[in-house]
């Protein structure tokens, strides 16, 4: 048996576009996307998307989103790498569920603190924050959605709004995480709140027989751009079909335009889509 | 040119509902005429706000309450097509019933989870004569009722401030007191432009930060100070 040929390999793609409403107001894109390793291919890949809150009360949330995807992908990549040789997946699952959320929040807050030290808050920013209790991480408030694909498991972590979809080889779409009813009416759980780690939703799925063919991560501006949920869910099989018919390069070439069309005709919010696809030869 | 993935795209609906007191006391000193005038004058400004944000579809309805409560404008109407038929006054103050029928329309469905927070504007010059608590409870039982931007305008000194505060259910926001036609026009203009603009923004925020209920930033109030001699209500 040729183990190397049997090892599932993954590829990453993605794009983030500034929302139509933010184009009109001159605000920067509050979303961010990042994957590791940078080459976007391998048997271990981590992809994250984040959404800065965007209102005046969170004046650095675009930076908060960037710090979130950078720290999350680094930390989760390090975590999964350190667990590659672990024999007991139950212990890996437990560490992913209990240790990782705390570590993610801590790493993000450390990164925020460093950023504040290097770039002190202005008087205007302090006014926007209300000069409350000296905890100025609120200025960077953001969500974080992260997926790690490895040889033996897939790990999903999410804090705040946004969506993760998995698509089977046959094109069936599902959501790997339970719904959080608090994510409603522009409100979201956030990295900037106390005990943010406890708001994470985590799913650890060992790969037993069939792994997802495709995993999509989106900030909420994307699903909110469709008239109904069915329209958003259709993105899964459509992208799978396109990759199989025309290759991942075709996605790279067109994704920015598709997302720009979506925000303009849809939510007006920043739109980010991350794609993890299990490697398939281009059949087009 | 390849096909964009996914189904049909659509802007997000923003439901704006006037809830207007049409009890007999609204016929006194031209209150109902002033309200009709204020809302009519606000419509083009609402249309301007909607034009500035084409990603929010502003849909307007109106409820009237007196001896009972009915939809004055029952269809959620795009603000571009919205026209105001004058209200008339007579009867008692079935405010609770009015909140109940609004609550029915805020259920999911017919409301959509992807909608922007609705804006509810309650305008009254008196005290409810029916089961206000029951109507308010029905409204607050609905997720979109709890998360709506709820603004109250008190017309004249006899308006029940405590009832309006309960409707707002937010200590950071008080009922707007309109004691003359000019201040009523200013408040109606404010809620239909500044508040509408704020509610139509896609910005999100931490749920923990909005425990007070302000999930949409409320803009600064208009200046309605003036000589008290102008107060006619």
C-alpha cells in the first residue's frame, strides 16, 4: 500500500472583498482571511476567516479581525502539528475542546495588547470606547471561524457569526456546528468579551471512512446576501462542481468578482469566503 | 464568464412600523392633523435615506389603534411606493391590541432571520384602555420584538410616560416628548431618517455589549428646545 498516495491532501483558496456599504462610507474591509501553510496545499491545512464588528464603538475591529486570523491559524496549526503522533484521538479532541478556545482568546488578546502598545489609542478612539474600565480590547472586537484539516481528523472552531458548510463527495451540504441562537439581529459573540472562550462552538470529527470533499467558511455578509438559506447552501455543490469541471484555478480567477457581485446585490456587508477542498485531479 | 455559485441574491429587508394612537383625544388641538402632516413630510426624507443605502430594502407599514387596532397600511410597502392616507381620531386607546397585531407580524416566518432589526415607532397622547401588559408581552415574546428598535413619541402632557418607557424597555432611551406640532415634526423626521439610517447599517456588535437592548446605535436627538409658550398640547 502506498501510504503517501492514500493520504488525503487538501488545497485552500479564498477571498475577502470590502462591502458595498463600506465602499460608500469609505470604511475599510472589516473582514480578514488567512491560511497556513502559505502555499495553500498539504495534508495539514488551517484556514480562518474573521469579521470585525465595524461600528464606531469598535474603531480598530478591522485590525482585530486580521490579528484573529493570524493568531488562530498559527496556534491551531501548531496544535495540530503537535498532535500528529498522538495515538489517542479522544485526548486530542478533549484538548481541542477545552484548551484551544482559551489559548486562542489569550493569543488574540496578547496580540491586541502588543498592537495597542505600538499604536496607542487616540483621543477620538478613547471617546468611542467610552473610556470605561481600561480594557481597550473592545476596540478590536471581532469574530473568528477556523477549520483545520489533518490526516486523521477535521477540527471546526467558531466564535461569533459566520457559517461553516461541509460538502460531501456527492454534493450533500451540512453544517458541522450547532446553531447559536444568540447570533441574531446584528448581535454576535465576540473575542473582545469576558470569558469569550466559553462562547466557542467546537466540533472534532475523526476521519473514519469519508471525509468532506469541500469545506466552506464564510463571514455573515455572504449568507446574508442570499434571499434565503437554500440559496446560500447551494454555494457548496456549485463550487464543488466548478472545481471538478474547471479546476481550483477557475475559482481563484473568479471568486473576487462573485463576492463583489454578492455584496452589491445583497447585504452590502464585507464578504469573505474560505475554501478547503480535498485534492482532486482537474477533470475538465 | 462562469456562473456565480449559489442562489438568488437579495438586499436585506428593514421593516419600519408606525403604531399610531387614534383615540378621541388625538382630535383635540389638531394632534391627529399634525401627526398626518409630520409623517407625510417625512416620507421623501425616508426615501432619500433608502436611496443612500441600496442594500437595505425599507418596507413600511402602519397600525392605528382606538376602540380596537387595525393595520392602516397592512402590506409591507417599499418606501419608494409608500403613500400616507390620513388617520382620523375617535374612540379609546387599545394600545395593547396594537402591540399584539404587530407581534403577530414579527414572528419568524413571516419575518426573516436575515432581516435588519425592525424599527417600531409608537405615538400616543394618552393611557392604554386595554390589556397593555399582555400586548407588550406578546411583542417581547418574539425575537424580533425584543431586538426591534423601539421608539416612543409622547404627544402632550397627558401621555402615559411610564407605559411608553415599558414599551422602549431601555433605561438609556426615554420617550420623546412632543408638546407642539414643530417638535412632533422634528421627532418624526429624526426617527424616519437618523434612526432609519442607523438601523440599515450592516455593522454588528458584541451581544454582551447590547444587554441594555440597544443593538442599533441610537443617533443624537434633534434639538426641540424653544419657548414654552409654543407648547399647545
